[in-house]
């Protein structure tokens, strides 16, 4: 089947939304927003307010354009909070991996194939690392290249500092179980397999935030394993839907409690939810009475 839908002028976009039952009391305001936020991007926020079983996608009763904007604003601010938190967590992951493995196996441990259990992935990840080093504009990478000819790659505390979180999570997953790998995960009160899944899931969430995609009610394709045992306080109320954002928010809260005990993540999250009481936290995977869990105190 060939795609044949034409591009719509903003006035036609508004007429289409109105024909589907969306109440737009201020046409000029709608035109302004649609001039700066594409119709297709907003579609992600109109979708839960429509009857999508009907091919005409009519809006539910009494839905206004402002309700769509509220979902968009809420999601944008949620992404900002999550992205800021993941930055601190990513740095902590990177620091622990570099420290423990460099102490045990030297500055270029990441080049040692004997430390990895899948050699194909090891070689592919090393190629990806080389690309990221070449792309880097960091001063310390440029200085290394000017001053040293051997080894070709800078030491771990330089090379792994410029890797993406996604590649870092792949490298950690591929490292064979060892005392060092356990030391890294133990620092966060987790076992290595749980930490691997959290790194992948947080990397996925980070990329969603970085690309300004919808987060609030998204079904996440990379899910974090729910640990049976942790070294620090963990949620007592499990998520209603483990593949929704509540699981990621819980992982962030848990890790920040270790990394930055005086963080304000839970405060910022609760304030945001209080500002948008119409937002369904159930769609985000929040369990009933989640606020009463001591974990979120």
C-alpha cells in the first residue's frame, strides 16, 4: 500500500482536529502552537484523548486543545527532570567501571579480549569506540593524539569518558563475570545482571529524552529488571506496568539515593505531578498509593 496523505496547511490541520470533535476556542493560539510544534508531534498527545478504535479517531467528549497542550507540557518537563538525573547516574556508572577495571587490569583493560565473553561483540564494540574517539572534540583526546603515538587508543579514563551511555552499557554487559564486575554492581547494591538491564533501560530512556520523544505513557522496549534483593532501600509497591516510566523513575530514585543522597529528584517529580493533577499516573505504571511507599519519602 502506498502512502498518499498530503501535507496539510495549519488551517486545514485545525479544521481536521475540529471535525474530530476537538474543542478549539482560541484559533489564533492553536495556529501559534501548530507553527512551533508539528501536528505529527502533537499527535502523540492527542492519541490518548481519542477513540482510536474508530477509523475517524474522534475525540472523547469535552476534550479541548488546552488538554493536549497540558500533556505536551507535562511530558516535556518530565523529560527534563529525567534527563538531568540520568546524567549524574551515567557519570557514576562510567566512574565505577573505569576505576575497578583499571585498578585490576591496567589503563587499557577495555582492549583485552580475554575479559569479555563474546568476542564478536567485543570487536564490534571496540570499532564503535574508535568511531566515538575519532568524533570527540574533547581537549584531553586532542592532547593525547598530539603527544602520544602508542597505544593508539587513549587510556580508559579518557576513551570511556567519550563513549555514549548505550555503548558503555554494551561493554559492561559483555564483560565476563569477575571480581571487578561484581565490585561495580555491588557499589550500587545490585547484582551484575540487574545492573546490566538498568544500564540498558536508562540509556533507552536517556535517548528518548535527548530526542524530545514522548515519555510519559510510553511502552518502553528496554525494561529494567526488578531486583529481588538490593543493598539499599527499594520500592515495596511494584509497578502496575513494568514496561512504563514508573519503573525507570524508581531506578533513578534508587541510584540517586546512593550517588547524591541530598538530591531533589522525588521532590521535583511530586511537584510536577501535583501541578498536573489530570495526568493519569496509572498510564505511567504508578501503583496505587505509591506516595505512601517509604521509598518515595
